[in-house]
C-alpha cells in the first residue's frame, strides 16, 4: 500500500456539478458558468451556491433576490464555458439562449437546458472572496423526454461535471450502484 501524502489545505471535491446561473442584470438576462452548487436542505428544497463578489451575477442576485440554476447537457460544453469566460459587466449574454420564465420575473430559465430551476434568495453568508447564497426552489422545469417514471433521468439529461484545479469537464459515467440499497447487507452484518 502506498504512503498517504498531504497535498495542502486547498483541495477540491471531485467532481462538481456544472451548471449555468441565470440572473437579470440591468433588465436583461445574464448567465454565468457555476460549479460550486449543492442542495443543503430537503423540505423546503434549499440550494447553496458560492459566487465571487466581483462577478456581475453576484450584484444581480443582491439586486433582485431571484435567480435560476440551469443544468446543461454535454452538447452545451462550449457555450457553458463561454458564459464563464465573458463578464456580464462587459458582454451582453442575453441573446445566447432562448429563455422562458416560470413563477419569478427575475430568474431567466434556459430552454435548451434539460433541467432549469428558479430560486428566491433566502439567506446569504459573506466570506473573504465569495458569498454563499442560499435559495429556496420555487419551481423546476423540464420536458417529458428527460423523465423516467416521473423523475429526472441522469442518462437522458446527460449532465457534465467540472474538476479543479485541473479545470476539465467530464461527462457523467455509468451507474455503479444504488443509494440506500447496496449497503444493506453490511448494515445487517453489523447489527446496526
């Protein structure tokens, strides 16, 4: 067995879900690539995301209190990367996507994304460089073709992930097990 080595105090979780953040900036839809996002509460559904304080999207969230998180498919890698490279302060990204609106007027939803969710800002925590925004999901939008048995199907959505610090995108791979199921035999043997 190899010896374990310390690689420092700034490791990343491998992988992170790649999304596109949608906001309203100066009255126009604006989009930013975002991977630092996770669900933090079950009911109500609360998602947390970290956004750098210097980004135009950060300012837009503070101004409107609304935003969307859109899940792009693997065929959207280039445009997803682009919205992370182009600043909303210098580039009008409102025409990149066909958008629609659900329940919130300041949460542009991307029609091309297999899953688009709209959020109302619930809380925020300021950190050194970023703000952790906590948003309550108002609604989630998809199409029948992305569902199996009434649930969003990862194979049909074909999302991708980001790894850092190597800055690479990865398609989601094969299913390797079932959560809350595959460990049952071990649980029985441990009399837990």
